[in-house]
C-alpha cells in the first residue's frame, strides 16, 4: 500500500501534521520522483482506538512497482539519449506517398515511462489527493 510520506520533501513540500498514522512496524521509503512513500501495514489505529483503513491506491501501487522494476534506469537512459542529441520519434503515415515519415515525439520522460509501465498518472494524482484528505481526516479525529 502506498501512502503520503511524513517527510515534506517526499510529498512536494506538503507537511502533514503530527501524529502521522504510521505504526512502529511501518517502514517508510521515499520516492521523490513519485511523491509518495511505501508504508506497511495499511490499517492504523488512531488515538480513539478506532481502526481506520487507508484508501485503496492501485495506480500508485502500480507506479511504485514500476520504480522497483527499473523505471529510474530507463528514465536515466532516455535523458541520456536526449542529452546526446538523440530524439524519440513516432512513425506517421503519409497518405500522399507510399513512405511514411518520422516525427519527434514531444513527450516528457515521465509520460513515456507511464505509457511503458501502463500507469495512469492522472489516477495517481487523484489517489495522492485522496490519501492527503484521508490523513487530514485521521488527524482531525485524533485531535478531537
């Protein structure tokens, strides 16, 4: 399960107030390129003794798995290609001739990686927003 990190730099400067819903067994590894951290387990007990379940994050889990599967290495290679003058191009059909042509693919590296690993970046953002709202709600309950 993926959750917003307690470290402001791992969530783009967003500081979530204390107490953070991470139990003593939860390990936190920040992924700055993703803006999330991996935590376990996904059920926390607030100060009121109520179990609070973290919202599901299938897109963020998929993105985290992509990082583990080498997306950073592939991304570094794509950046290396660009820095050495290579261009990623798409083949386009030409209806006026037999031959097609190549056109530069003006996509950021993050979008290319998301396509390759079949990650929906818009859904990832919605899940991040849901996690932040969940943390705010959890924090409000623990203060009350």
